[in-house]
């Protein structure tokens, strides 16, 4: 049915061209850039969802929304996910997705396409833009049959609507390997142009993943904890930070299959690497900076940088809400930056059920906490919620005894995400001695509220005492996401 429909569309094109105005070469290139963004965005989101190592629910939800936004409801895909499948039968995307996510659930699916040429065909609503390139698919079908397609020619059809020569909508209608109707006047996509003019976010992330892989030590480290990459590194989570972080995780699992991409805590800090970073606007560019560190938060290699034109990131709310950014900046000034400890010094680790680093929770989610120290010590944990209530966890300081050293200790309190939503912060401190008492407190329903100013509480607890180990986790709480 798809081929008959396309034949009909192609047959009608001369009539439409006689009535409509042809896009100039300049606007065709601009439209092609936009179409490439859609195709690469789909590839990035689909690859993330087909990756069994990406388990963060928020990153997966964000990718699912992004993937669906790239597709027409009636999109058709060639069934190339079943090894040895002969013929050109196309299936709807729901079926294509089901095969990818169920049949490759255990090992994942490597999905990559390089686009080389574009062709424009006018239709009543705008244009059908045909992209031509080569695709590579690798995976283990149902854990038994190996799928290996490398640099196989392929074609994508993207339906585009325009207003004043500008693309207002672009959605994928089909993806197959039918190149028989390819015209002679195609537009090359790999010419001598400034790469920054047309490079997409997934391509930038792929290059950044390559840089990271090259500086990772080859000393037996097998676990990489990637903390969420947030605006200015402030820890405020939003959909774009989830997109950026999830795409980077997916790219790294393709780049280095020997490294386990995970945020869950590990037994040995010697076998752990962490990746932290942030992004910010700088003129016409989005700049991304990341830093590898070891399990003790000591830098490994140089800071790694990447950049992309802001114009090449369509339909993205890059910056979090201003009030969240301001609150994150205020708390950073109060808590200060964590000093890098020497391995022999007191070290305190804090983790939630989502692991290390900045986190986000949706309405109804339950957060669980645990701590670990490398020496016997006293621990104080403080939580400030979006309403600026300051809660003292476990209602008091508590000891980590000698027999609990280097073991994860579960914190009894569990937090349910509920209104009001916003930026929150978990602060944990440890000392081999004891802390100064917090006197301004009040008991409410079995919970100890601290009635003092946060700065006073932090100064009282840690101040400038470098012998106090400290660890913070920024947390963004949000309302429940609408159903897809």
C-alpha cells in the first residue's frame, strides 16, 4: 500500500509544481538541515529506548516523547529487525518498536544511520523530503540469532510543512530500502560546509563520547557512573538535561562495551569512575563541559568540551525555570563546593535509589537513601524541600560504627514526591568527632523540623572545617507527566 500511495504522490507532483513556487537552493538546504535534525533526533531517542542499560525512567520517558514527536501517526518502517527477513514488507511503527524493544531486550540494539543526500518532491501540503544514506543495525534477536547489517543503503521519507519558506512541521512518514525511484538532482549533505552549520545534537554527543572513551584509564575500571548533566552544573533537572544525559549514556555504551554505564553504587571505589558536567549558552552556541573523576572525586584527565549552534537544537527548553536556577545558585553559595579528599581522609558517600548526583522525581515517586563512610564517624543529614522546610533525617545525628565501615547503611525515612514542586537539596556531613548542636528545632508528626536559616545550619555543621566530609544531592521534583 505504501508504494502505491507514493506512486500517486509522485504522479501528482508535476501538477503541483506548475501551481506552487519551487524552493530555492538556499531554502532547500535550510529545510534539509531541519529534516536531518528530526531524523537524528528520532535515531537518538530510539537508540536510547532500545538500550537495556539505560534504566532511568525519566530519561526513557523523555526519549519516548521525543521519538513520537518525530513520527507521523501512520509511519511505516521496513521490517529489517528480523534476521534473514527477505522481501520489503513494511510494518507500522508500533509493530517495529515492539520487535526492537522485546526481541532485543536482553542485549540491546545498535541503530545508526548516516545521511548523505536529500531530494525534494512537492506535494499539496508542502514537500516530501527523501533522505538517502546507509544504516547499520547490530544485535542478538531473541538472544539466538545475530542481526548484522552494516552500511546498507536506506531511504527515509519526511513530510514537511512550510510557511514563508520556513519549516513549521517535519515528521517521518516511512523508512525503507527502496531506492529505485531516486532522482538525479539530489542535494549532497556531506559537502564542504562548516560542520557547525548542520551538525545535530546526537552527532555532537557521539563525538563527546569518543573523547571520553579515549581518556578513560585502561586499569580494570569497569563501572562508570554518569551524573545528570545540568544547566551550569547547578543540578536542576529538566527535559533537556535528561535528553542530553540519556543520549550520552547511550552513545558511551556503543563506544565502549567493556564499561558498565550505571549510577547504582559499587562496592569498590577503586573500580569506579564518575562523569559530571554541565551545559550553558554562550552567544549563539550551547557549550557542554564534562569531567571524569575517580571514585574519590579526583579528576581523571582534562575537562572535555563540545559545542553546537543553538539553532540546531529545535523545540527544546534548554534552560530550567528561572526561579529554580536562582534557588540552586543560592544553595550552592551556602553549601560551597566539595573539596577533593585524599583517599586516607574521611569520605562520605550518599546515594538514592537513582544513584549519585543530580536527580529528578515525579509526583508519587518514592525516594530511598543510603550512606557509606570509610571510617567510623558521626553523620548528620539535612533535607530542604521546595517549600524551604528543613528536615533533619533520622531526627538526630547518628554513628557509623567500626563494623559498618565501607558498608551501605539504609536510611529509614522514605520521601514521596508531592506538591509543592521545585528545587530541593539533600545535604550530608560526617565527622570523626561530633557536631555542634542544632537548637532551633520542632517535632511535627514524628519529624524533626529545623527552624533556623539554612546558612546558619550549614555554618554550624561544617563551617570552614575541612575535616568534615560532605556530600550533596540536588533534587528536582515535578508534577506527574501527562500520558503519551
